[in-house]
C-alpha cells in the first residue's frame, strides 16, 4: 500500500509493515477521543470504525489480517476505565467489516508494573515497554500469520512497535497497525 513515511521511520524502520491512521488527533476528533476513552462513552467505537473503513487502505489491512488484535490495557487501567477502548474499536472494525471471526482479544496480555505512557517521549516509552507484553500461555503458533494491531491513538508508535516485535518473535510473518488518530510526530 502506498503511504508516507516520517523521517524517524526512514532512519529506523519500524517493526510494523504498515500503519494506518484515519484522522489527525486534532479538532474535532480530540474531544471525541477524550469522550470515548475517559468519559465512558464506548459507543464512539462504531463511528470511529466506520470512518476508518471508509478508507481503502484500512479496509485492505482488515481483510489481509489473519487476526485482529486490540492493544491490551494494564489490569489497573482496565478496572479504572471499565473497558478497553482499543478492544471496543477492534470489535467494531471486525463487525462492521464482516471479519468478526478474526477478532482475537486474548492473544496478547499487558504485564503489570509498567509506568503510564502519557507524557513520555519515544525513547522512554520504548524502555517502559520492553517487557510490557506477553503472549497468552495457550497461544497457538503464529507462524505465517498476519496480525493487525488496533488502537485508538498513536503518539510515538512505541506501543505498536513493542507489540509488533513481540509478535514477530513469536512467528508472525507480518504485523500491521490501524489507529483511529495519529498525533503530530514528536520532534
């Protein structure tokens, strides 16, 4: 798929084969994402999935994936929010694209103890995430499979990078990302 690459990605190619973002993290989406994520309004997932799926690149990533995997939340954050917004978005994408059979919410687990990512730069985020993710114990082999990671917002890409590296180490042949919004790349 054609796309643009930022300078950082050209210097240090990411583990993700492709990453699609539907919108910029700016008005009016910044407020909608805040409602979705922090004000217990998971119904935003349907609208966000529809906006993503209006784009041919996003539809192609969903169709090509063997598994659609939401970025997991730490248990404490999940208890605080009551739901995982990435799971809600992944579920809506899978349903609205007719790919429900690909949704895999149990593949990756987030280890407790990592510091929150908010406010950290890319290097700090990558250090924080080195051991943050593990595969579920009953995970079948991933050899030759394409995984689509789904999240609501990508800031530095560190979370998706850490997950992609973990999945590739487990045998995934390709890992892509799909996010609703992308913040401006940090300088």
